[in-house]
């Protein structure tokens, strides 16, 4: 069998804040098609690592390679244009637009990021159809004409997922997608991520080990900024250090 393509790779990625090492020499590889979970206790450096990937923060040392190109010193917009898109945490939806309008707005923003002469994708009809299809993908068809502000929390998260998918991400970064959710929403959003992961690559920060165990292909465990375990889920979940810290055994 062919080895899976590595789309994102960090080498020795490090971020120091006034001498405090928040991310410490992280080597990480994300394979195309995987759901890759990044886990670790509070303060482990997960958010900082995401901020380095999206260029929200410059690294102190180390490199980020995407599809063979060194993107370490690229600006955030350039990296976003490559299709590395972060969802959640920074809410991308407008509360006083309807659910459908929000997805259409995201599709329009995406078309606006590159220069074209007329393309059929820009027709209102096409946008509308695309928006409806995306809502279907995240099981929100029945909510299309609701004001976003009125959506239940879990459904809002699903809408954020749809607006992220509208940007046609090559690599989706999900920041604690089930944070603050009740049991029912957690399982719905988990299934949704599983569903939309078909044909996509996802790197997600997730605290809930039930979620990680049910959908992650690979996991990387961070502790005090450094990787303590990394690999296929089945392997890492048997690592005694990881079991002690996360599996409650
Ligand atoms: P996690 O997302 O895993 O909870 P963070 O990446 O948020 O961890 O934080 C890692 C460490 O870096 C924490 O100790 C945090 O206090 C510190 N840190 C994060 N951002 C800054 C900053 N801008 N200045 C100083 N310290 C920071």
C-alpha cells in the first residue's frame, strides 16, 4: 500500500514568551485524510501551537512545511489561501442573519479571495444551491431560515462547521469543537465531524477522550509544550504515560 501523504509537518517548532517555553520543539506530521487529535492538559501549548500554524503568532524557532513548501514565514492570509482554515473559538457567524444567509456569505467571501472574470460558481443560483448542500451536510436543512441567534448551541457549532467548509479547506483546524456542550450535542457534533471528514483532513484540539477515541485516527499528546506520545490512536492509547494522564486507568 502507498504511504499516506504527509500534508503538514512541523520540525522543532518552538514558541517562547519572555523565556517561558509554551511550545517546545514540536515535531508533528499530519497525513491526508486523517482526523488527527491534539490532546494535553490545560497549559500544554495546544492553542499556541494552533496560533503558530495559522500564523497568528510567529515561532521562536522551527519550521512549518505544507505540501513540501516551507510556510514558516508566510503571512496569515497566504497560509489561509493554501487552505489551512481554523474553525471554532473565533466565531465566524453573524447572529442576525439566517442560517442559510451565513453560509452564502461564507461562500461569497471565499469567491472574493481570488480574482476571476465571470465564473458560473458566482451566480446567485449556484451560491444558493451550494449553501443548501452544505447545510444538508451538517444536518441543518430544517434550520435554513432561522435567525442564527436563535439556534441551539450545538447547532451553532454545526453552522460554524458549514461556514468553514464553505472556504473549501484543505486542512481544517478545529479548536475544541465539543467544548461546553451537553451529552447529546457532543455526540451529534462528533458524528458530524466524522461525516464531514470524508475526503478532508482534520487536526483538532479536543479534551473529551470519548470523542477522541471514537473518531481520531492519530493522536499527539502534548505536555508542557512537548510531545510525549504520538501515533495511531490504537497505539498511543496503550501508552502507560498517556493512560495514566488521560484514560483514567
Ligand atoms: P493550552 O491551549 O494547551 O491550554 P496554551 O497554548 O493556551 O495551552 O498555553 C501554553 C502556555 O503558554 C500556558 O502556560 C500559557 O499561560 C502560556 N501562554 C500562552 N500565551 C501566552 C502569551 N501571549 N504570553 C505569555 N504566556 C502565554
